[in-house]
C-alpha cells in the first residue's frame, strides 16, 4: 500500500511551517486557521473544513462534534473559482460561529481529561494542545468526487 501525499502539502512554506503533520493529516493552531483558509483559496483549492483536535505527546484525539464543513454549503454546479471563494468566505464564518458556540480549550479538557490533566500538570499549556485539522480539495479531486456521487 502506498501512502499519498496530502494536497495540503502544496500550501505555501510559511503556512506549512505553522502546521503539525501527523498520521497523514495537517493541523494548525486555531489562531492560524484564517491564514490557512486564505492560503487555500489563493492556491485555487477548495476549503473542505475540519475538526478540533488535541495534539500533545502521546495523544491525538478529535472532537468531531466541533467541526466545520463549508464545502457542503457550496453548490457544486458553480464555476470552480466561485466555489473556491464561496468556501473560503463560509470557512471564515463557520470558524467564527464555532468559536462563539464552543470554548475550544474546554472541549479539549472535557473530552480528554486523562491526557490533558497530566500534560497541564507537567507545565504544558492548553493553547499548545488545541489544534484544528483542515482539509482541502483541488478541482480534479472534486470532479472525481462528484462523479462518484452520481454513480451511487
């Protein structure tokens, strides 16, 4: 089985430098997501969204109830560049809405207490444990996805 390089790896170096890459997924600190969204759109990719995660030594976990799915709200029959811009705008709005609805740090603490408490007790900071995995898609991948959906 060959492992493929995720499309996110094509984002600019300054964006990748802020990322944590583990188990085939890129994640960024929440404060960096607006810059990631912009870089994704500037690269001509569709912002798919992602989920809140804890990432600390010995633990990666997902709060899958704290998720953004902006691409699902973009009509697939629009021109690609319009979809890219619309998904970026919706991504910013969804992240704002999520942050107003959820205390991300509290969600991490409540979901992973057995990992968070020792991490914090040893001097770790909750900000350093709180990440958001973010996915992107290019036009060819989207076309293949749309075709697969019509075959079902």
